C-alpha cells in the first residue's frame, strides 16, 4: 500500500494495488473510490484532506497481532 499527500491539491490518496483504474465513484462528497475492471478497489482519494483530517501529512501505522487458535 502507498499513501500520497499532495499539498498543492490538498488530496490524500491511498493506493491499495497497482491495478489499472477503469471506474471511479464519489461515494460521499470528497471521497472517491477507484476500481479496476474486475470491480476491486484500487485506490481511495480524499479531497480537501486538510479540512477532514487533523494532519494529513502525519501517518501512524499499527499492525495488530492475530490470536492463534488452540
């Protein structure tokens, strides 16, 4: 996954895979999902990111451990 913040356009983009975008839908105002030709989500764009996030340039990453079955 890749995260890009464009300061010039105030857009935060989360890229989930390198698939080619064949369709985009604005699911709510300022939130755009991009899909490949099989309907899988390729990326998500957040417009006017600084108005929606506390700090769009700050990233926190957390990896939760999976519980093992006994």
